[in-house]
C-alpha cells in the first residue's frame, strides 16, 4: 500500500514538473513595443500613442496558451497636434470625460484562450478592462519570431467612456465622437 502511494506521488511530481517546463513565458520588451491609437469624430480624427507598462505571452510548444498586458494610461499622447491644442486634448483624454487616469491609471488585457490559425496567426479571446469595466474581446494576433502584431477595434461606450458619444447623447451634430477607436499594437519580446 505504501509503495502505491509513493509511486503515485512520484508520478504526480513528474507530470507536474513536465507540464511546468513545457510552458514558456515570453516577456514583452516595453521600450521596443508600440501601441498607436486612432479616434474618429464627424469632422475628422486624432491619433497618438499609449505605452505598455508590462506584458507577456504564455507559450506551450509554440502555441499561445495565455498572456496579460497592462497599459499605462497616464502615457496617452496625441501625435497629430502640437502646442496648446495637443496639451488640451491630452488633458481631456486623461480626464474623467474619457479615461479618468487619476482613478484608473491602467488598462489591462488578459488572454483567456487562443487558437492557432496557421502561419503564426492566432485567434485570441480575452478580457479587456478599461475604467474598471471588463468585457470580452476577440482579435487575431500574428506572431513572427520575437515580434507580434495586431489591430483592435474597441467600443469605448462599453467602458463608460461616453463623452461626445451619439449612443448616449442626442443632438451632438458635428461634435459627435464615434464610439469605436482603433489600436495598432506591435510587440517585441
């Protein structure tokens, strides 16, 4: 009886050790990675950047099995304006009207599942949290060696970012800001 328990315990340790060593954590180089955003309104658009605070992919045999990415919302910048207009828009984006960085300094994406589509492309399912609101999101991620890239479309109204949204306010006319904004993400590992 003791032999069976000992053998069973040893087998469990070997299985756990094998599983633990097949998963690889690929840390993102936050300095070399970029996130570019674009937001549109009736009369035009604006764009800029947001910096990653941290991030990693969990890999098993060259397949994505998880991951987490944290964006530092205090780093949101506007790249299509300069001077006073740039400062005003950046301040407004950081205010409670938009991302409320004082109360919500980070946004986070947690990968909950991934499926290989071949040729280094993965269909990703995850949970995106902005302003303490979490909603599922799906997108494709292309991985090539020590880099990965994706394009995301995010509906800001789901995350309580309502300023100028025609979904919540009537009669905005040409002051309407569209709910969807775009993120182009380039990751380096």
